């Protein structure tokens, strides 16, 4: 059975590029436009991995991460951050909030799939 | 009314008129500055719309090319199966060449996935710049309101203008959020697993 990935980004083009890459590798992809949308979808779907941006309207990626980690079903689910930001301070915040890894945009499809393969098992 | 009195009144009238003009000029300058900042914001929004439009079109083209490539790949495989029993060497060689072409197109499409992310980076940078322009505009207006330019000499006024601009820039810098995009090119970003 295909594993499901929740891809969260307010940029439609990034969501489409992520979905194109992941679907091509056989994953099911659920798309969310911001943290709030992702939280709603995370509650109503069984997800194997979350891939989220940081800077988004309504709810940012760090808040989403924090809230997801409070849910019993998301305590051990890999959550990867995919963002333009690469500063040590924000990375440390992500790490403290429970992120599994940090990927700086732009992503390379092969490398993204390698990382996902590694953390999703 | 004596001539001296008349001259005095005229002087007062001139002075009042000059002050009114200075005040009007000040308002005019503020309106001009407002227009200038509105224009900058308008142009930044225009760039954002153009980039978004171009990216949307490119993504549609990308998907279409990707679908065509898949169909082409499947077609080549189907022909290969049909041709295999015959063992026709020229056909098999041609199909092999077609497979090489299909693989190369796939590689190029993968590279395009990375390049097409430029829209997101540009949009974030534009939003950041737009916010800074708006904050600078607000700070300059505040400095302008507090300064009372009309009460000072030209030299002092110029000094105040310089100080006011520096103050506005400094405050904008302090209020600015961190720059969301530091990338200088479209090379793949770093990956770190915690």
C-alpha cells in the first residue's frame, strides 16, 4: 500500500512540484495550503510523513509542527521542514519543536526522495 | 492708512501667504512622497503578478511535457515488445535511441523541478521588500509630522531632513523581519537530518 505524505506550502507551484516528485515515486500526496489547512487534514487522514514550509499565512510551519507533536498519532511521524530559510536560530527552533530534518529550497527531486526514503523507512 | 501702515500690512499679508505656501508646499511634498511609495508598491505588485503568471504557465507546460514524455516512453516500450519477435535490428536500434531520448527528457524535467521553484523565492523576496518600503514610508511620514520644518532656517531644516531620514531608515531596519530568502542562485539547498 502506498505511503501517504502531507505536503504543506502556500505556494501553489511548490506544492505542484512536490506532488509531481512524490507521486512519480509512488507516494500518495495530500496537499495543504497552510498550517491550519494541514492540521485539519492531518486530523482527518492517516499520514506517514509531513513535509512543511515555514512561512505561511494563518498558521506557520513551526506552529503546525508544535501542534502536530501534541497529537498522539503524530508523535512519531517524521516531519520534514522544506523552506527557503537556513538560519541557525530558526533551525534550532524547528529542531526543538520536533522536526525530523531541515531541507532548504530549492529542492532536488532525487535528493528529496532519498531523504524521505531514509526517514519513512 | 499711512504708507508705512500699508507696507506693514502687506508685509504681514506676504508673510502669512508665504507660510500658507510653505504649508501647502509641505503637504504637496508629502502627497508626492506618498505617490512615490504607492508607485513602488504598485510596481512590486506588478512584478509579483508577472512572476506568478509566468510560473503558473510554466507549471502547466511542465506538466503537459511530463505527460507527453510518459506517453512517449510507454509507446516506445509497446513498439519494442511488438518488434522484438521479429528481431529487426534497425527497428530495435531506433527504439533504443528513442529510449535514450526519453531518459534525457526525464532528466531535464527533474532539473526543471528545481528551477521552477524560483517563483516561490521571488514572491517571498518581493513580499519582504514591499513590507520594508511600506514601513519606511510610515516612518518617514511620522518623522515629517514631528519635525515642524517651517520653524527653522534652511540649514537647520536640511540637517533635520538628514536626521529624519536616518532615523526613519534605522527604525525600519529595527522593525524589519528577517530576510526569508538568502539564496543567490537556484542550486539545490542544504539538507540536514536531526
